[in-house]
C-alpha cells in the first residue's frame, strides 16, 4: 500500500513537473557588461545604488535622470569615481510627470549620447501617507502619474529601440505596498498595484522580442526619502511597517540587478518579502521552475500565515483608533473646563 502511494505521488510530481517545464515562460537572462542603462530617480536612494551596482557589473554607460540638477551632478560625480576606464555616467534633468513627449525627448537624447538603451529602470516614485479622508485629494492623481504613468511613458520610449536590437530589459520598482495594501496607503498602494499589472502585461507582450521584464517589491528601505517619511509617518503605518524590518538601499539594488541578470520576474527582499511574493504571485508570470513549485506547494500555508498578519494589523489600527478617541475626549474635556473657567 505504501509503495502504491509513493508511486502515485511520484507520477503526480513528474506530471506537474512536466507541465511546468512546458508551461513556464523562458528565462531571458541578461549580461550587463558593455550595456547602456537608463535609471529614472537615479540621483539618490535605491536608484543611485542600482547605478553603482550596474557599474560594478561592467555597464559601459549609465544614464541617471531626476528633477534636481544639483543632486544629479553630485550623484554623477560620485558614480563616475566608481567607474573603470571606458565607463561613463551621464545625467539628465527630467520631471517624469511632464508628459510622454518630454520623457521621450530626454530618453532619445540619452540614446543619441550613448547608444540604444539596453536596460530601463523605472525607479522614480513618491509616497503620501495618511487616512483616506486626511490626505490631499490631489495626491491620488499625483502618485498615479509619478509611480505608474511615468513608468509607462518611459517604457514606451525605449521599447522600439529594444525591439530593433532584439534584446533588452525593463525593470519596475513597485513596493511591498503594491502586493499588500495597508492603512494609510489608499493613494500609494493603487499606484504601485498598477505598476505590477503593467509589468505583468508587458512581460507577455515582450517575450517574443527577447526583451525581459522584472518588477521589484522592496520593503521599507533606508534612503533619504524614507528618513523624510519617518518624520510625518502615521503611527499605524509605523507600527505595521515595522514588522517587515528595514533594509539598506544597496541590498535592495543588488537584488534587482541579480534578477535582471538571471531573468527573474518577481524580485523580493528578505524572507518575509519572499513569502509575500510567493503568496501574491497569482497569475503573474514565473520563469523559474523552483519558484513556481514553491509557490504551488506553499500558497495555501502562506495564505493562512498572512491572515494572522492581517489580523495583527487590524488590531494595531483598532488600538490607534481607540487612542485617538481617548485623546480627542481628553482635549474636549480640557477645552470645556477652560471655557467654564473663563465664564467664572
């Protein structure tokens, strides 16, 4: 009986394995040596560390784009110091929300300066945190334009050149909040979920052209931007986000560059990030056989674990809500007492 069971399990495993080998998209591995890499939001944080990482991998030309000329000049000089003979870092002042024609003109200039762009890193982004009725209405549209629409515009501007060359890679920096939406991210999370949807659609469309696509889901990352966020971060976001830890921008950048080289689609950081990536893979493409097997095997288990996490997040929100109500009541009583005192 045991032998029969083992035989059935073995046959089922072999059948699933054969199905995976037939169904999974092929990996499009990429060699960065001698290539031209264009990075939006490349003057600081994750973008700047990605630039440093591709320089270390031998990229011939690295183009960084951002809004601040001063920050770009400083970053470009620091990155150029990391270069070997023949490697060049250029910078371009660009507001990625200024419309497709502007984005395309800058990317075309970069291609004219250093040759067709082989790798595009869509890293530019912004976040505004807070309760749904507390954040400015304009911030919803601004975050969609910065985090998603700008990536679509930049991708559109490079794809024709990659198709002509018959190779290339487009990477997107989403967020763990683009996999799991929490309190305070009602404006930010939808824009990062949109990045995921766009990347998944583009992966299927560009596969026949030998152009790879990857999407990065970084957790809280130690950057200048994150330090600024901390100053105004609501208590709910701080307590919930703290459960995932804090990673260095260098570690996050290294993970993305490895994904580009290995032809990986989903890029996560840390064990909890990997678990969340496996849980939320859903209908996303998965070119790696081992990842596909683990997602299939552990999907149900990870769902149960995630429900426990969500339960703890909900308790945090309830506690913060009760705390706020208590503070409001205290404030109201104080104001009433002061009013009575003035009357007396």
